């Protein structure tokens, strides 16, 4: 399903069509500018129907300063609700930064009612987390660190192997690309949490942790040190392998391309692209609906990743729970399924599952789908 050419939202008619979606060039700056105008945050931060000035809180935000800096001038209700599982402390602190009530209604079809699916699930998850082993997150750290070590050792070795045997060189490049892909997805595990050096590992793949922020602030000409990280890998490969620099750069680019292929493959099967998922143009359950239930309608989980932590953290596994509670570590998510499934049954919804190969087929069906899914009948 594609955006309506008449510039209107089909699934949620009251949701304003993005102001500058069709303005060329189509950039992040254009999208953010339109969002700032339509969100009614008045240059500050909007949460539900209130305006807050979080300027003085930026430097002390436990989750890092960039999340608040990048969202200035927008409605951050969904991010606020989902990034704070235990809201007692946060909600007690928030009134300190209150400015006034918003003049306009929220430009969003999603709700967070106290007796709704998401707000009643959150305290259950918070209680379950207290029962988990205190060092469970170390599992993710260990996997991430292991892949990083493999990248550091394997990258110059890969260059050296090319000088000895073309078959060994080609095979090692594919393996190195797979390792870089896994490391990049592992870094995704840390993006929504408090600042950590591991989140910058994403940059080795050519992406950038702070890319969105820099795009929205290009007029400031601000240089950030993490922009250098992608180029550290070829320098490392060249220095340790002693291979001719142009050939090192060739191997590095080939590794990036192979990593991107695997990243695309796992990304397309992460759960968002199934033909049975909700997309713009489909018929939603209601004109306004619980944010958590909508997440369940937009994701189909890969069943073979649900009990395998290594596959989960390196292939976008446990994706439904990750969307519902993005600040949680992937090592924690597998313990939460009984709570989630019991809660889904109470609210007459379900966690839909599929396999990796069926997800690929379903993605192809989605590309040719021309009929709307009717979630109102489910």
C-alpha cells in the first residue's frame, strides 16, 4: 500500500498528511520541519496535551542528551511513554518543566488510556523485570564485545588472505561482512538506552548513531567525532595487514556491501513487512486505538528467534517486545513472553509469529498487495 496521491491519510483520516512529504528534495529536515509545525509543541516539547520546556533537563537526562535535543519542537508522547517503564519518578519530575496546555489536539490516532492494553501491560513488565537475574544484560554485552573482537582480528586477516589465495580471501570477506552485520544489529540494542560506547559500533558499518540529529541540524555545521569512526576500520586493516592501501579500501568496501546485504535481509524479515501487517491504506481497528495494540498489528515475530539470544540480538529478533519496550536489553526480552501472551489473551489480541523463510515470502506478497487488510473484523 502506498501513500494516497490526494494528500490525505486513508487509514486515519483525522491524522494530518505530512506537511512537506512531497516537497523536493525529500529530506529529514523537511519531514522534521513539517512535524514541528503540525505537532503543536510551539518550539518546545509536547507530551500528551501539555507543553514542557526540557532545556534545563537535557544535560542530566539519564537516557542521554541527544534524544531530547533532536526532538525539540515535536510531540514526544509515544517516546515518553515507551522509554520509561517505571513512570513514577518521571511523572513526579515532569511538572517541574510544565509551561502550559497545548492549543491544538494531538496529531496522532494513538492513545495511552490508564485501563488500556499498553498502560496495564507496563506495570506487569516492570514487576517481571525485578525477578530477572541482575547480570542478565551481560549476555548482550558479551556477544557484542565478541563480535567486535572478531571484526578487529578478522579485518586485517581478511586483507592478508587475499594476497595468499583468492578463494580464501573471498570467503573471509563474506564472513567478515556477516560479522559486521551482526555487530551493527547488536549496536541497535543500545541505541534506545542510556549513552554507551557500544551504540557507536553501529558506525563501523557506515551508518551513524547521530545521523538523524546531524541531518536536522545541518544549518549549524556541527561536526561530531563519531563521523570519523567508519574510516577507522580501513585504516586498521591497512596498518596491520600491510596490504597496498587501494586494495585495502577495495576489501573494506566489499565488506560494507556484503554487510549491507545481510542487514537488508534480516531487516526485511524483522516483522514489519508481512502482507498480513497493518500498513497505511488498511482498515484499523478503530479511529483512535491503543498504541500497544497497534504495535501488535504491525509486527509478525520470527518464532525461531524467540528462545535464541544470539539470533535475537544479531538478527532483529524479539521485535514486538523491542517495540513495546525499546529501552530493555534483548537478553531480558525472552523472559517476558509469558506475561505478554497472558496480557494479549485478556485484551483479545495476539502475538503473531512466522518463520524467517515465510517472512521472506510474505514480504514479496506485500510488495504486490493491492487490497486493504481489515483489522476491524479481527
